[in-house]
């Protein structure tokens, strides 16, 4: 007669541990690499970006308002939409003078 096969109570825990380890690993990968689909907007809904005249500062203004004193709208077609997009990077080293001409931004110092 064969002896009854006994299953250790720990045997049922092993699959749960493997699944938990896999989930923790997946969460770490997402945390370290970021979500590839997420892109941060320069301004929120109902706002548009403006830049400082003669500098690299920027702000967001309500759609219904004009830029505050010392700020101006970005030139048409050269408006940054998302953080680190082509125009956001460009305007870090360029600005507009008081006549609206694109110039190299003065060095921060």
C-alpha cells in the first residue's frame, strides 16, 4: 500500500510569492523608466503659454486674458505645447526682444 502523498502548506504559498515578485518587478520597471505615453503639458486647459521679453522666463495665462506686463505671446508656429518638446527646448536659449525679434537669450548669471 502506498503512503498518502502529503502536500506542504508552503507549496500553496509559492505561486503567490512568484506572482507578487513579478508584480513588484513590473512596478519597479515602470517607476524607473516612466510611462512612455505620458507627456506633461506646458499649460493647463483654458490657458496659453507666454514668455518674458528679453529673457527665458515663462508663464501660463488664461485664454480670456492678455499677457501681463513684461511678457509676450510666443511667435505663431513656435509655441511650446509639452515639456521638452522642440519649442520648449529652443526657447531655453532664445527669446524675443522688445521689437518682437528672435534673439539669443542672455546668459543666466
